[in-house]
């Protein structure tokens, strides 16, 4: 199985947390086949909103959610 990664972001209620306040307006950057390309996309998206403390982008390791017992 591919090691899929999802990059998305949006406005959070607390910049130190992951409580996204408007799920309908999440910015889904994309799906990536490896962490390196996901990290590059994450950095690009995060850099665009660096001056807005309430915007946060994350990388989700989908392969870990799909097969939690797999290494």
C-alpha cells in the first residue's frame, strides 16, 4: 500500500491546537504518495498564511489510519 499523506488547513480556535472552527471552509491542499512531497506542499501552504496566527496546515498520515497495525 502507498504511504498516503493528506495536507489540509484552515482556521483554528487556538493556534496551539487542532480545533478547526469552520470545517466547511477547510483548504484541502492534496494527497501525496510520500512524506517528502507532502511536507513540501505543507510548507508552501503554511508560508502563504504565515502572518495569520489562526490559520494552520497539517500533514495527516492516511496510511497509518487505514492500516494502524502495519509498520
